[in-house]
C-alpha cells in the first residue's frame, strides 16, 4: 500500500471512531433529561430517610440528656431559693390618723395584721390580787424590751391568706359558716408557728408568738386589777366575750355561765368589745391565745427579761392566756394561765401575733388610752353568777391545769409606733 492509501485508511478509521463517539454522546444527550428526573426522584426518596435518621439521632441525644437530667441528684430544700424572694419587700404604714393620746396602729403590708408597737417597760407579773392559783405565783418583776403585738386576734380571713399562699394548712371545721372577721379557732400551737413563719417571709420582718410575759404586760396595760376593766366580773358582758346567757342557750350543758347577755353564743367578730387602755382588742375573752412559752407549774426561776421561757418545764405543752367564749369570768382574769399539748385544737383556741421591733426609741410617745365606759347596749347583771367554775374550752387533745386570779403593775407607758 502506498503512502496515499495508508493516509486514506487512517482517515477512514478516525472517521469511524469519531462517528461512534458522536453517536454515544448523542445517545447520552438524548437520555440526559430522563437521567436527571431519575436522580431527582431518588433524591426525594432519600431525603426523608436521611432526615429521619437525623431526627432519630437528635431524639436519641435528647433522650440521653433527659436521662442524664433525671438521674442528676435533686438539690436539697436548703439549697433552694429562699421563699421570701417571691414577695415584694413591704414598708410599714400607719393605718390611723395621728391623734394625741391614741395608740398608733400600723401594718407592714397591705394584707398583713394591724399591729401596735410598744417601747417596753417594767411590770410585776403574776397574781397580785391574792385569789390566784399556785402556778400564777410568785409575783416577780419583769423588764420588757420593745416589741409589737397584734391589734386583734388573727381572723379567719387572715388565716386564709396564709392557706392560699401555701404557708398554712386549712383551718378546722369549727370555722365553717362563720363570718371571716371572727377569730380563727381550732389552731394548734404548731400551726400558729407556721403562720408566723409565713408572715415573716411575706413581710421581711420577724413575726412570732408573744412570750407569756409580753402578753401579760400588754394585757394589763398598766393596771393592777383582775380584769382590764376593773375588779368586778359581773360587768364582763360590757367588755369581753365570755360564757353568758347567749352561750348557755346554745350550749345548755355549760352550767357555769355568768348572768348577763352579750348576744354572742360562741365567738364574736374581732374588735366587737372595747379595747384595753393600750388599744388592744379581746385580750380577755373570745378565744384563748397561744404564747411561745413551755408550761411551768409556777414562776420560780422565770426569766426577768420578758423572753419566752423555753428552758425546763414541760415543752410538750404550751401556755395559753386570756380565756374564751366558753368560760366563766374567773378564767378571764389577767393573771390566769393554762396550757395544752402543742398540737391540741379547740373551738375556743386561737392566737394573736407578735413582732420583734428595733431597739431604737420611736419618736412618737402617745399616752395610754383612758379606760372606755361600758357600752350602753350591753345588758349587765348586778352580781356575778353563783357558779364560779372556770368552764371548758373543749380542747381536743387534753389539757393542763385550769386556773383563777388577778393583777399587775407597770412602770412607764408603752410607746406605739411602726
């Protein structure tokens, strides 16, 4: 084959190869749209699978984290944020106009009890009148530091605020059907502690039960008599809610009633009777009031500084003072004391609250209130009942000794200020 022929054969082979390449390319171009569609379909199918796998991995990771959180030790209650952080700090506000010679009432928050603040002073504690029982003796001098005491006994409405805030348990059935301005009853000493703790968190101030010495100091309000209104129990219906004809009609088994009628068969709304000389209502009668002290059979060795007496004695029982609606006037004497187990409840037992105040002397020093005259609407008998029994308080969980007697002296008037 000559050179020309060889070149021609090469050209032909190249032409055939080019033709084959061109045909393959043309075929690929013809199928390209179909291939692209197929790839898109495959992608659409694969995407949910990949997503599901991703979600499964995420869920598995979250589950692992949840499991880890669940197995993490729960912080102890002591490590939790203090409950008072949920409350806005309060500033004490007066609740009365400034009037010379009238105690100054204040409250720390808009929904907390009204208080009267005392600058402190000295007084003689115990049975000075001579007709008391042994556990009201010996008479002894006590120095009281500044403190504040509730103007009224704690009412059903005030207790319910603590219940609503989860600070207290529900009041007993003895309160059902009563107006909310009646004193709450059926409250144990332990429950009263819960209320004081909640009120302290609510207000940012230190609330507590009063000591027995503080209670008697405030109840006496500077007088030496058996009662806040004098020495004659026959006038009780004018000044306090004790067991009288109204109570006897509702409770005929209570034969120790006094022969007058105040119209209240059981509890009366707080503040229904005149206050004592220092502006405190119902310090005698209506309901017995828990104080902080443990029970001691007499005052031998009692603190001279007015502090609660919690050393020695029987601390399974706590003192209560003042008498109640189910008692003869003899149980309402200022020096009378009683005690019950700290978890006992009674339809004649309640409490009032106290608050620690600054030692700094307040600027305002009003004089004590004059003793108010008897209300003209009250019906008062001319003589006390022949039956001198102290009466029952219907205490559910037992009781300590019942008692009788009388009087006291104070040096210096109280100082009322917020």
